[in-house]
C-alpha cells in the first residue's frame, strides 16, 4: 500500500467543505441521480473512512450510500462509471474496522441492492454485438460488470467479454486508444490513458477471460511510448478533451503502477524503477496542484464558479473527486515493492505518435517540446504547443496551445496561438496553426540532443522548413523559406489569479512568473502583435519574429534571480 495516495485522496476531498457535500446531496435528492459525480464522491468518502480518515462523515456517508445503492439499479444515470467505484467502496468498508460500526446488516443491504442490477435497465450504453461502436463507454460498463461478477454480486462473463471485444479495433499500431468518432485523426490523449487504465484495472482484479493476453499486450506495447511522451514536469501530453485537469496524472499513475508490478514480477528491476521514477514525477504534479489554496480541479487559478477552461461536463463536483478515484485505483494495483522516488528527468528522446494522434515529442537536458501537427481547433491548434523546463511552472512558456474555436469555456479573444512558423501573404501573416497547413517530419533523432526537421506546406504552395533542437541549454528553432518567414511567440499573461511580468527589448522577450523567467532570443526583432488568446491555463499574448529567408529563436527557462 502506498500511504501517499490516501494522503492525497484526503487532500482532494478537502476541496469539498462539509456544507458543500450536504448541499450537493440535497440537490441530488431533489433532482434525482443524473450522473456519476455524486456516487464517485460517495465512494471516495467511504474509502477514506475505511482507512480511518474523515470518520466524522460516517453518518452522512451512510445516508449517501443508502441513496446510491438503492437508486442506481432503478435509473440510468451514467451508472456505467459508478457501479465499479461503489463496489470498490463496499469492499474497502467490509474489510475495515469501521465495518463493525456500520453493521453487517447495512453492508449486506448495499450489496443486495447492487446485485439487483439488470444491465439493460441500469447502464446508459453497452454493446449488444461485437461491431457496436460505443468506444470506451462500453468498457466502463464492462469494468463495472466485472466488479460485480468478481465480487459475487451478479454479472455475466459473456456480457463482459463482449464489451471488451468492441474496444480492439480502436487501438493504433502503438497500442494507443482512439476514442474520438469525429475524425480518424485528432484523437484525445486523455481517453487513450483512460482506456488503458481500465484494461489495467480489470486485469489486476483477476480477469482471466479470453481477451486477457491481448489486453495485457496492448498495455505493454504503449508503456514505453507513454514514458517518452510524458513531460519533464511529470504531465501527460496536451491534446483534446478533458485535458489539463488534476485527474489526468492520476490515470497515468494507474498505468504506471501496472507496469511497475509487471516488471517487478519479471525481475526487471531497472525497468520497474524507470516507471516508478516517471510515476513519482506525475505524483509531484498532482501534489503541486493539491497544495494550492483554494484547490481547483483544473490547472489554472480562476474561480471555480467561472468554469474557465472546462467543457460543459467538466464541472468541479464531478472532476475534482475524479482525482481521488484515480489515486485509489493506482493504489489498488500497486504492490509497493518499488518506491516512488523523485528523480529529475534528464533523458533524451525524440518520438512520433501515429498519424491518428499527430504528435511529436523532443526531450533532452531537462527540457521538453510537444508539437501537434493536425490539431482539433476546438481544443488546440497546430504547432509547438508545449515547452517545459524541469522545475518551472508548466504554463510559463506554454503547456498547451490556444484554440481558435474552443469548445471549453474561455473569456478572451479566440485566436489560435502556438509557437508556430508563418509566411507573409498579401493580407498579412499566416501561421501554421490551422488545418490548411500540412506538416511533414523530414528527420528526427536523439543523439546527444533531441532534434527534428519539420516542413510546413501552406495552402498557397509556400513552404517553411524548421529545425528544432532541444538540449540542456534550451530550445532552438531555425525557420527557413524562400521569402518572408515568421515565428509566433506566446507570452503568458494571466493564470486567473496572478499576472506575469513581461518585458521586451529589440531582440529579447522575457516572461517572469512563479519564480522563473522564460527568455526568448532572436537574431531578428521581436514585436508585439494585436493577437491575444486563451487556453485552459489562462491568457496569452502573441509576439512575432520576422525576417527574410531565415530566422532563429532560442528559448531558455531558468530561475528568476
């Protein structure tokens, strides 16, 4: 058992005052159970109580659990997600000292209620044939039913196997899961991790059905790539929906704990430690955000009531407690034999995903660069959308791009902003941020530094070729064309609570924030533009470097002296 997970679960729950929980419960009792946020909160309160944490909430929890277990079998309310978590809670309660206080009769009542579930009446979505395309919703249903089956509370293995079988067509050649139906490409990163995590949860619980080997092989095949895609800050890549929430890295921890256990059992301690160090970096990111007051469920400092950076479904009551759920499942899988010791990531890696995700990652010397080459304009824009430096605030240079047509809430100008190359046309500058630009990686290597050469072809036939180099001294971008060439530079302005300090000279742009400074240097003049944008982290101002034939930009992030 990793006690740190329960400590962070407790901190996650502290974001909900007792009054908030009671008000939430009263609303649910009045309006009915409509989604899985309330059962998820209930389950995590119960799990913490089983560990001797927040026992003061026991009377309220008992009432909440009565409501959930009696309601879930009789109403469709995203129970696909809830049943697994409610069962996990009951199991933790049953084997704890608190069971004698709650009483065996009450626990048996909860279990009887769950055992009355009829999938067709309880779950919103489930496959009835192996060609049904429900994406990972069917897997959530399958995992809940597997928890029922393995817990002796009902369930049917044929039904479970069918839900699992429908998932296999949607894994790419690297074992990454393609959850979006909107496009063959532009797949969301978070939902790849969610699906692989669900596989890990089912397998670790003892699933030994006909799909076991295939599920395990998929997790293993994507494991190494996941390490290479993880930022030096410990974060999952940007890209698509449900990104930049604290729960993101908690799902990552679930995948990593599964791989730590795999390699420990195989006697490959070196590989197990590689995953444990990556897990420790992810855990530090979670700790960083949970240490802030008041706690937010998303990586910004805007008032939670504004829902800034959130999709319509990604509200506080549901997505805050989701972090605790991920921490608990990571703990369930962990055997604790390999400690999670924090080690800075100074590795060198140059990585491409399949075209379905369209990402390039360059990592070396404590710096990390992520490029999206075919972004969904509702969530991101194309170009370099992330440059991180170990230890520095993730948003300082940029942690994800500003989308031109955001589907999540922002309150600034809606302009695509990334660290992107551009060409000058008759009506002004056009940057490689949208779908009218084609990206092609001409070369990529990781010899001492991480390097890549990428060509951008614009709709009018013009081309810009850019060399990217990531090393201990920072990031360098050299852009070349046959005419006017430009590079857009994002400057972080505001995180919802704190404004940055921005200064410019002819060839230098500096942004100070959180005890660090990001410095852009160029051989050409750096100019402020009229373009502002917003992403999930806050507001950004675009600057421009322009020249003829060739321009160079160097980026260094360091402690502010």
